C-alpha cells in the first residue's frame, strides 16, 4: 500500500498537483492521461504503443497551463498492434476454457514515440486517471494487472524502470535490447520477442557464413541500436570480422548529420553494411541514398526494418533489393483480417483516433465534404496496405502472444486462488501475476510453445529473409533460412543460398573484404596500423606449409618431410644415396668392372707365361695373390653403391679394409723379396732362407689377420649402420652408413696406411738396385700413387656432402687399385707382349752391352 501511495504522489508531481497538508482530497491541476482505446471489464490489461510517430514541438512560456501534447503521423503498423491486442482479448473472452467466467478488458495508450509520454501512460495504468484523488484511492484494486508494450527499447526501459518497483509485469512484443535481460534492474519485465543478444550473434554468424570480413555498421542512436551493434561487434570480433566504420543516426538528426553519415558510407571500401536501425530512424537515411543514387551496397538488416512493408513497398527504395536479415518467425491467425477490416469510426463516433486512422488509410478528410473528403462508406477490405496485410504477422503475432501470456498467467492465478480459498474466493494482484508469469508455459493456436527463461526471454527463433523484386516493382520477403538458438551450436544457422538474390538482383555473392584471402601456402601478415582483416599474403618459407585459407602462421614439416613447391602440403623428403641407376653410379660401376676385367686379363697373361723369367723373377705366387686381391678391391667398390642396409654397411667397410690390407701385404712381401734377393747376391749372404715362400705366405696371412681382428672388434663393439642424415640438407635426407665407432674406421684406415707407408719406404730404398728389371722401382711409383690418393681422400671425404662422400671413397679405391695394377704389372705385360726378346734371364738379372 505504501508503494502505491508513492506512485500516486509521483503521478501528482508529474501532472503538476498541489497537495495541501490540511486537505483530505487532492485535485489534478494538469490534463489527465487518458487511453486512446479502452473497454473496462472484470480484469483489465494495459498497453502502450507508438501509434503516432512523433509529437509537435511546442515552446511553453511557463505563464499558463501547458496545452495537451499533439501527436502527429499515425503509424498503421502500431495501430495494427493495438487492434491485434483487442482481437486477442475478444478471442480469449469467447474461449470457455481460458479464464472461464472472467472477462478481460483493455486500456491502450499512445506514447507518440515520447519517453515522457510512455512514463506518464505507465503511471496512469498503475493508478487510474480520475481527476480527484482521496484516501480511498489507494484501497481499490490496481487499474491493470499487466502492461503490454512498448514497441521500442528506450521507452520500454523507462517504463520497466518506473513500474518495476511496484511489481507490475511489463511484457513487450518488440523491445529487443539485450540490456532488458538484466533481472536485477528489470525484475518485472518479460518479452515475447527474442533479445538482440541472439540477433546480434546471428548477424555475426550470417556475415561470417558469406565470407564478409570487412563491413560497415549503421545504428540507431538509441538503446536498441547502441546495445545491438555493441553485441554485434563483440560477436564479429570472435568470428574474425572487422568493422570499417560505425555510424549512428536518429530520426531527429539534422540534414547535415545524415549527409555526414552518407559520406562515410560512400567513401568506405566495405561493400556490406549492417544496419541495426529502428524502422522510424531509417527513412531519412534511405531518402538521402535515393537522392544521391548510391547503389552496389549489400544491406544486412535487423528485424526492426527488415520486414517493414512500408519500406519494402516504396518503389524508390529498390536499391534495397537483395537485402538480408533476420525476422521474427511468421504466423497465420484465422479471422484476423476480417476483424481488422471491420474497424470503422462509427463504432465509437467520439473516438478521434479511429477517425484519424480512417483518414490516414484512405488519404481523405472528414472535414472536407467535396473531393478528398471521407464519406465513411470506404471499404478497408479493398485496401492493400500495411494495416490490411495479414501475410506478414511477425511482430503482430508477438502482441497476440503477449496477451495470451497474460491470460494464461491470470488463469493459473485465479485457479490457485479458487482452490486455496474455495469458500471465500480471492482477488488477484499484480504481484501474484508477476510470480506466476515466471513459470507460465502454454501453446498458442499457431503451434508455438511459449515460456520464459530466468531473464524473462523466450527461445530465440528467427527467419532469414531476402528482399527480392515482385512483379509490381516493390520488394517481397523471401524465406531463405532459419536461426534457432535451441539447437546445437553448429546447427543454429541454416541457409538455403541457392534461392538468394544479392544487391542489384545479382545471383553472384558479393565480396566484401579488406584484403583478399591468403591461399594455402601463404600466411597472413597484418598491415601496420590497420585492422587484422587488412593483411598481406607472405609465402611460407621452405620446409613450412599452410594447408588452409587465411592461415595466420606457417607450420614446419616433420623431420622426414619437406614442403612441396606450392608450400601447401608436406611430402616425404627425397632420400639421397649413390644408386646404380644414376649416371655417377653407372660410371663408377663401369670403371670397377673394367678394373676387374683388366686384372683378369693380366692374370690370364701371367698364367700363360708363368714359366718365363719375368713372371718367375719376383715370386709368381705373390703376383697371382696380388692380382686376386686387386680384383677384390675393384669389386669392393660395388658394395658402396646402392641403398645402405645393415649388412651392406658392415660389409663395405670391412671388405674395404681387409682386401686392401691383403693387397698391400702382397706388395710389401714383393718388396721384401726384392731386398732379400739383392742381399742374397752378396758373397756369404744366406738371407733368403729367412724369407722363403713359407715366410712370405705367413707374413701376408699375419698382416691380414691383424686387420681382420680390428674389423671383428669394430663390428662387435659398435658396427656401422644405415643412418638418415637430416642435418646436412634441409630438403633432402642423406641415407648413409654411420661409422658406428669412428675409432674403428680410422683404425682400419690407419693400419692400411701404415702398411702402405712401410711398403713405400722399403721400395724407395730399393729403387736403385742394380737389376736390369728392378721391380722395386715400379712398386715405389705404385705406392707413391697409392699414398697420394689416400692422403687427398681424407679432406675430400670429410668435406664432401651426401652421396659424394661415398663417390669420393669409391674413386679412391678405384684410383689406388688402378695405380697398383698399372705401375706393377703394366711394365711386365709390356715386355711379355711387346718386347718378348727381353724376357730372358740374362736381361732380367744383368746388364746387356
């Protein structure tokens, strides 16, 4: 009761009421706030609509009582809302199942798009509007049990703020500002239309779906536009969408302000504009666009204007063809058109609103009796306008739903009151209505289930509409998709893009990006000082890929992979090894076989002439063993060619070490034999008995056995193994034989080198022995070549990359083998084949004059 008293006093202050302390009765000094349409019954529902779009601005001199506010420019859509409320109440009163025995009444106020008048109307709905107030005014029932309205967010915020402390439910059909979901500030607010929170996110998903990452925004400078665009920008940022500009307009702005906004749109590079604008604010902007003939912009609209018949049926606005946006789901209500077209001024002759509506609908005047005058015989059924059209009942249906939400709530309240107070009955209060409305759940005859969440919001469901030209030159709404927040997040947005048209009636999806998408194989690099949507496309570095469009970074391939030429896929690296199929491998194989063939030919030649002095002169057994070892050396080079395996890696190094030691051992044996033979010619010398054939064989076996022991130890402790070298080349894998133990490798090589040096030294000292055919001289040349080859091999081996390392080693094997073959055996073959007359014992042992 104290709250209602405070409310009464507030209303008195607003109306300019004097309250003498000595008097029990208060009288209203100002004009009472009267409903424009009303019918009082058992329980009344209040409603506030913006039936007029604006008010006449008057300057009050403050010397006399202000005149009543004059409202102008009647809105057919808002008048339709009011009639929809009356239609729903009559339908409920005729329904024996809902509120049986109770009739609903209504009190409809016109806010004239004024927040002040909205507050005034709300206070009048709480307290009544009689001119005299007394102590008994606070003891009677409230004027209404709930208020339906308002049609815009800003006046609804004011209304909910004023009536909220008195627990009077406010249920809006068109106030979509997400801010109204704040239960702490608006505890008594409900709505049958989804919050802009969902619409803003849906718009961001829509823009993202079509690949538009560079957009401009235009909003109403009101709670509806400011909060809607703020939510859109937040969602757009999460989706990777950039805002080029954000402009705010309001219907009362000057022409210069609208021109400034228009100039920003013209200069902008974004081809998509998201217009979160109230329908009343958009007309001045559209008119300017028509005057400046601006086309080629893809408009994305909010539900406030995207289903406005007034906008769509204005042929001058044909540039809006192709516009897309979310609209409240459409509905069909049986009997509504008949009810709407039966409205006539004669129903309430004293009601000026009905006369004004008639004059607006038929563009006539009751004051004129001649042409252009209203006769009252005009037929609404013959009109085709926003009022008579029942094909688009998107917002109108929300008024219908709001009335039914109040009715079902009252039904539940009265039902419980009757059961708890069956003998005495009971009376409903706004506080009880508010409590029960939070849990109300029902299904309207359109099939939609209605309930409210903890914030007083319904489930968010939208139709995606596309503006397409009709035959008469106007624009029609084509249903091309849905948005349903109750579904899984990936299924929220469903679009049938095949049936869509775009700006300019084009079937080609427009492009609106600051920078073109970066193809796979490149990465985005943000341009300095510009939004993240403005970027350059930088090719990925070698070894890195990006396999998606607009990648923000390039990713390195795994170690065994490398990027392809377009840097969009990792492919296996080329595995490099010396192959039999490549030219270098073939050439080395040919030289190896040539060496084997020459060795075999020399062996055959020596076998044929084994009894000749030149063959027998220097231990033919060692010569044949040397030729055999040279054949093995030539064949050993083949183990270095081909794909390295575990066995080939062990074989190539051990075979190389053993065969070359066998070869050098034979040469060393031949060198020692030469020295011994010279010593044997000296008087009293008996040295040959210490290095006879048996000792020669044992020396070769001993020297080779030492190398075999080194190889066995090497293979036992840490043998060579195939190894993928990933560090030398980034783009290739070198398949090579890892030495396992480097000490083992250098021990094998060092032992071979040691024998070679020893052989060279001995041969060098015996090079001038007084024989006509001194083999030591040829051994010296052969060992000189051998040592030179292997000394140059070491730096070449260390510095050669990949398969060239193997090639260097094969070359060293072949070069040193050919050196031994030619230097030792070529002179003998020359004498055997070309100079057979020198192949005598005298020629071999002494000088011939």
